[in-house]
């Protein structure tokens, strides 16, 4: 039977992949409070149902950064997708291409830029970059992305230092897995996953392995990655990127109006309101709570997207109503990928699309451009009228 919800896909994913990789996807940093808030805070926003409005012809089509999209959703960059399913990034990119939405490839992907470009017949996709100490490597990486036809660069700003992710530490997460007795048992307990992995040659970080001098095995690769994230990153470095990137620039990890203002001044084409899926600063606001203040500050000057906590098409509509133009999905896509490969990613997109267009109809809207804050109402003891931005966020709590 087809999965009916993203939760159905999550349950299947949990059964079908080794624990270390499932936990990598489905956990946050420290206590996991921000990870949970990312999802839970959507539920504090109710819809205002409308009736006796002609909703026969509904369309979710829109533009994201000037490119047509079947719905205002993009696939977010997710590391290690190729360890949830063999050649995972390729399968996700194909599903996004066929559905008609953007796909973003992570720097820390298992499949390389070139792998994805070749497998998708060089259909344009977006590429995500971390700012690293090795500037020469970054320049080569930017050149490879441009050569592959990547149409936008997503620069992630919130990983100068890494949040403490307890599950990954306990599981001894590595790529490829280090084979202790517990890890070996976990792998062989998932024979379907093992057979997939035996059928591919891609088991390492494809964008890095073979492209860095002195990195020729797992140990040297891990050591190189660990010392590459640059805590010295500041806003002047954005200009360095812009000088070397010919396409659109998206800045990911913006959570305050102050940083949104700096992003707009830096000349970015778009920003993504994101707390890294609750995997960095535990105790930070949820992405949906941070969104309205950012929209009110810079929404007339820069395209605003959001990720974090999106588990249904109704969440997409809530985020659009609060003023963003696009929503990025990470875990929702990964659940589908882990559960059923490329078909699972397509199913995740179908679920989101169906839920989005149905909820638009119930709210009396037939086009994405008609969606605004008037379709929402706060609940659960919050203000009767949905507030505009304020120091305590849209949901009335810090």
C-alpha cells in the first residue's frame, strides 16, 4: 500500500536502514528541544476555513529564484543521503527533476557533483557549500559546480562549529561505517540495505575524496573534514564567494532580523530561515517562529525561504502564509529515500503536493500568489489575531 503521510514513510525508513544512519537523520543536537519545536510550532497556527468560493481550478505553480517550480518546495541539502539508500543523491535529484522542483546537493554528499549531473542529463540543480579553511579547494569546488551547470549556490553559514549530536557520538557514525561488533550486527540486520550498498561503488564523500591532496583513506579524510569548518567566517567572506560564483547566491542559516538585514546588504539573491534542522544550537527558536520578524525586516528586498520541521503540505502553506516564497524539505525527503528509494522521494513530494493544494482549497485560495497571513489564526491560548513580528516571535512565546 502507498504511504499516505510523511509519517508513514518515516516508519518504513526506521525499519529499513541501519540505526546509525536513521539516527543521523532523525535526531537533533543536545536535548533535541529545537528539533522538536521546529515541528511542533507549526501546530500552533490554525487555518481559517472559507466556503462558497470557486476553488475548482487550483494551481501550486510558482517561481523560485526566477525558475518555474511545480510547487513552492525545494529539496534541501542533506549530507550522507547516499548512505540511506545506495546512490541516494542521484535518486533524489531525479525525483525532484521529474516532479519539477529544485534539488540541492550537499558538499557532504556521497554522490559527487559530477555523478548527479551525469545521472540527471545535466538538468540544472543547486549546490550547497560550507565555508572552509582550504580556499583553493573551495575555488575548485565552485568551478566544478559551475561546470556541472548548477544554477544556484546555497552557502551555509551556521556550521562554523558543530553542535553536539549525542546520537551520532554514541553510534560512532562514520562514512563508510567502522565495523565493530555492534555496527556489524546493525548492518547485517538490514540485508536489503546491505545488498543496495554492495551494488554501488559510491561509499565515501564524493565531492571531497580524490579532490584533496593527502586525503587518500578514511582516516585522513575524517581528519581533514574535522579541521576544515572555519570559525573565522564573517560577512566580508561573502564578497569573496560572490566574486567567484557566477550564478544566484542563497544564504542559509539566517534566524534573526539583524542577520537578514546583513544578508540583504551582502547582495544575496535569497536567504533561508534555518536552524540546521535543530542540529546546531539547541534552544534556538524554531524556524517558523523566527520567520515573521525576518519577513517584516527584509521581505521587500530579498527572496525568503524556510526549512526545518516541515512534515506535511499544510506546513508548507503555513510558512507561505507567514511570508516566505519557498520551503525546503530535508527529513521528509530522506524518509522517502530510505523507505523506497527514488519512488519514495516521489511519493513524499506527491503527499506534500496533495496536502498543499487541498488545504489551499479549504482556505478559499486557488493560486500561491493569493496566500497571505489572513488564512491563519493562532490557537492554543495564543493571541486571537495572528501577530506581526515581535521580539517573542509569531507564536507568542520565546
